């Protein structure tokens, strides 16, 4: 097996459970992932939902770093459009000072929620000063790169300055995002768990490898593993994805028609269209799933997969990830 496995965790809140319970399970999963051999453990950012417990990945990253020893921990990702690039740089410089060499800063372009939360997060922000996403990412990169050169104390830095900066990853699903990542010398993660179009994946990963002079992107994929292929397919049967596209150019991927309709109600765009996404979930036994990952590696030259397991049931999620890791160790 010539690829690494990493995890994307959303901290789903089970029926009848509190957010505290979900976050406790997230920590337990991180500790198990470290023992099982996963390379990274990333936390997603979601707002205004009673289904997921993480609205501030940075806080949870610090907690998990304090209770693990080796695994890299990071954001998958910080939704940069809502925040000051300077503050994001400060947050991750603090984390990198707490655990040098173990912190990843993953940045995403998506809103991480519906329009109501986006407006609340961006309250009093001047769009003219904010710039577009590429401008924000360049500013963030500048703050992360800044080094002291003014002994008078009149130069601004994102302090503290860590002994080793966080790893930098741009999460995206387009050629434009891949080229932006390459231009800044950032790692790129293609979000195939949200956009499984094989043509788009191939075009985007090729663009990144070309522009970055040979670097390989990571591939985020949705995976459900079970003891039998039939059981895995059963677990995946009700999983859907829809893309909502507004006339204002804003778009979002959601998991149900109800969420798509809520987005439209909250949006200020004049019109919208909803596109159903073809399921891109990889299902099967651990052996079958690894075979499919090997095919993706051969096709795209991927050296690391970020695994998203879209199951709310705690035991099914845990079993899926443990089975996948056990087969990975067997192949190694």
C-alpha cells in the first residue's frame, strides 16, 4: 500500500445526545486514530446546526493536541471568508507553539452553514475591504510568513511566532482553487467527498501537479466500510447530496432537499437552482475499499486520502474506520 490515510471528523451529535457527548466521542476517536495509524485528524467547521458539534475547529484542535502524542491535528477547514486572516494566523501560531510539528491549517472557501449564519459571522464586515477569497488567502499566507525585522516594535506580526509553522492546505474542488494553492506553495486537497466528478478531479489534480512542479494533492473521499459489502451499501443507501446555486454566484452542497430549501429561504439571491449530486461514496468491505483506493491512486497519483465517513450512528462510524485501518496495517 503506497498511500497514507487521514481522517475528517465532523463530530455528529447522535439522537438524544448532547454536544458534550459528541465532542467526547471525537476525542476518543482521535486517540483511537492515533493508535490505528492514521496520519492526520482534521476537524470540520459547521454553523447553526444541532446535528454537528464543531463550530470552532481551533478550540477542539487544542483539546485534542493536549490528549494525543503523535498524530497531526488540524482544520478541515477554517472557513476563511468569515474571518480576519490576521486572527486566523494568530490562532494557528498559538497552536503551533503548543505542539510544534503537529498542527495543520486547512482552509476552505465554503460557508460552513446557511445564509443566516454567514450574515451573523460577517456582521459589520466591509466587503470592499475584505476582498475576494484569493485576496484573503494571500493575506493569511503573508501573516504566516512574516518574521521580525523591526527592533522598534512598529511592525505588525501574527504572534506568537512558533518554532515551526502549521502545515498549509487549501481545500477545494476546482482547477481555480488548485492553481491558487500552487501559486502560494500550499498543499491542495480535492474535496471528492463533495464533488466526485472524475473528469473534474483529473483536470484539477493535473493542474496542481503541473503548477506546483510535481507536488501531489491529497484526495478527500467519502468511505463506508462494513463486514460485508451488502451491509456497507445498506448504510450508504440514504446518503444524498444536492448543490444549490444562486443567481448571486454563491453555491453550497447540502445533504437533503430540506436543507436546500432552507438555504433558498435564507438567501438574498433572486433565483436558485438545485442539482442532485451523483453519490461518490466508496463502499464495501475493507479489502474492497482499499482496492478502490488503490485504483484512485493509480489513476491520479494520490499519496494520501482524507477519509470522511458520513454516518451519524457512532458504532457504525467507529467500526468503519477501525476496519479500514486494520486492513491498511495488513497491507503494509
